[in-house]
C-alpha cells in the first residue's frame, strides 16, 4: 500500500525539479534524493501517477511525459520566465495555471495558433492577465472532458 | 484543450470537431477555471494529499458559475 507521505514527497520533488530545470526527473534520480532504492522509486513513481492521473508517463516507459501544468515532453505552449524559455505547458488550458508555479514573476506563454501558425502571446503574473495578443485569443475544448477519453489529450 | 487566435480560427482548424461548438471558453474564464485555490498550492509539500483532492469540487463550482453545466464540460460517462 502506498505511503501517502512518501507519495507527497516524490510529487513535490518532481514538481520542484520541473520548475527548476524545465524537465521531469527520472525515477533513478528521485531514488537517491528520497532515500529509496532505484526499484522502490520506480514503484513509487507509479503510485504518484495513479494519484495524479491528469499527468502521464510516456507509453510503455517510466519516463514522465506530462506533469501538469508543465510538460517534460515539449508542446507548442512555450513558457518563459525572466526571459528564459525552458518550460512547456501540458496544453493551452494548463498554460494559464503555470503562473502559480512562479509567484511574483511574469510568466510568458507563447504558442502558434493551430489554424494559421501565427504566434499568440499571453503574459500573466500571480494569476492576473497582463498581456493578451491578439486580444481575441480564446480557449477551446474539442471533445468534452468525458468524451475526450481515448482522444489525443492535446485536443 | 488549446488556445487559438479567435473563434474564427478554431472553426477553420483542420481538426475542429463540429460537435464542439460549446467548447469555447474566454481567456478570463479560463484563468478563473485554472486559477482556483488549490492551484495556488501546487508547490506545497502536501499538495497531492491535501489540495489535489479538492480540485474536482472547485472546478465544478467554477463551471457552474460560468454557465458551463452541460455534460460536454462536466464530463460525460465513458461508453459502456
């Protein structure tokens, strides 16, 4: 049975590493930090992902692909903080939540429109919209939350 | 779950699902939807056990407040 304190600790370490480096750690890296054997860390990672099902491992691997609001696997939603672009958001919706990972900082979201390829820009700080360009930027859910099961998650 | 330059661009998108006409959400609504109290604690040491479980109720409250109460937004059951 999963130890909730250990699950919390691993979750926290993954999220912190993503914020600090822009990529998710491998379970073998988490093992040393958390005082686990490598295989204990691998199994613990599965517990974390079960408890946080809005993220996912790359299929048939133990690589963390998505850990929202950020993504270790690059997406079109590029996140920059203090002029440094090293993060990606899981999707356009989660991109608006990345602001909460960088308190007191301006978070810049840049992405190409999937229709025309032209860039959109949204800047936020502490949950407030600072810049929206063009002003007509809109969110869209293509399949509905329930019906999106089994559909590519980025749709 | 994407951002587009405008609704017109969504409808022109090659992968646009015609059944998703109710899938639009304004940016301010999206910021509210993804800016609930639990989101502000994602860096807390106990986020997963203490905050994440509250997320579903928060999301439901926001969706109700902004009038998105159809199964499309609230979640339709998985096919049998």
